């Protein structure tokens, strides 16, 4: 006798349910990987590219304290290059000023005073302002040969702890975008600058500049801002990788 009970669904050998299950597993794995990559990307942007600026000033200073020991190794400053990039532009803007009094804002490990004072033509004094204690400690070492002509001040850029119109020149290299308010930092720099004195700063360029949302400026925007703040004869030139050099004179 043959027993027939009809269509046996439970014996269906169709692979469709298994394929669907595998597809769901792969989709979940892809979502996990994409999520991890997204988190890593955000952290890289917050902590590496923008160096903590969107997480508060204290974190920025802490990150510089943390990496101060290898900062100069990362930058790989070359005296010949620094002569072109730093020394000559500053001396050119200070031509005719005897014994200039210069303020370097966000001086780091002393790039400006180190190389400027090594040049025998600069006969002035420098105030090196830096909020990171450990960066400043390395700066003191780097400028030890000219210690009598450099005054290190551990302080932020806003507000600057100086009276109006004190300095013959103010410099600020590779730092503007990292201040809590770039425009307020510029106001302070210009406030302490003498009429007719040069302001020498940098502007970030390249794709990384576009990640500094609300903090980076185009050449036209920065020229307009500086003009509104009383800086005349603004010149913006290609400088080094990812930066322009911005030169201007404070009006009367």
C-alpha cells in the first residue's frame, strides 16, 4: 500500500530561506563595520585633524601637553627652510624698525623666537605666548641660547595680558583656526599692535581647512575681516603645505 499525504512543505529543499539569512548576517556585519569606521572617522577629525578644538580649549592644551615631547620631530624644522619661511618675511616687514618688540602668539616650542634670534640681523626682544606648559618647556630649551631676549608667558590668546599698542610686530603661525574664536583672537592681536606695525599670521588651506567648520576663511573672507579690524595693505601668499602666509599693517 502506498500512503500519500499530499505536498510535504516541511521537506521543501528550496535554498531561499538560507540565502536570506546569510544576506541578513552580511548586512549586519557591514553596518557594524560602517559604524565603527564612522566613529573612527569622527574621532580622527575631532582629535587629529582639528586637534580637539571642537571639544574645548582645555582639551586642545592637554593634547599639546601630551605630544610636546615629539612635536619638533613631527615638524622636522629645517634651519634653511625656516630662514625662508619665517625669518625673511618677519625681517622684511620690520625693515627700518630698530630693536623691535615682537609678540609671537601660540609660540609652541619656540619656532619664531628660535630661528629669528639665531639671525644676527634681528636686534629686538620677543614675548613668546603659549598656553601649553610642556610645549613652553621645550620652547625654553630651544631658545636657551637667547634666554635674555625671550620672555615666555603661559597664557591664552583671548584676552592677551598686555596693554594696547605695545608691540612693533605680532606673529601667529599655524594656530588661528585652533582658537575658540579666531576673530576674537585677531582682535586681541591687533589691539596690542602699534599703528603701522605688521601683523603676520597664517591661513589654513587644502581639504583639511574645509573640515574646520566655522573657523576657516577663504582669502577674500580673511582680507575683509582684517580690513574691518583695521588692518591695511593685506597680502596673502602661498607659504608652506596647507598654509598661506598673511601679511598686513595696522592702520592709525
